[in-house]
């Protein structure tokens, strides 16, 4: 397990990721996790919703395939 403490660079990269995906209902926390997973070259992300899957990450345990919350509205 990699522990990454937030800093100004991580915050900026997370906000940038969020801005690049306005059609997804990503939280800032999702974006911090996605940036960290990308940096760590994670094979999968632990998650129970499809936010990370929408960004291209496999989930563990596998969440059911459902539309993104934003798409349901």
C-alpha cells in the first residue's frame, strides 16, 4: 500500500482531472485517488461505485456495471 500525503501539486492535479471530466460526477476525493493511483501505476482501485471505472481503472471488488450517477439524471 502506498500512502501519499496531499500537497499543492497533488491538489492541482486533482482539480485539473476534475475539470477535464465535467460530464462525470467526480468528487475531489475521487480525483485525488485517481491521480495517486496513476502515479503508483495501480493495477486496480478499491471502490464500490463506478467513478474510477469511468476514468479507466478496474475496480476491486468489482462493482456492478451501472450508469454513472450524472448519466442517470
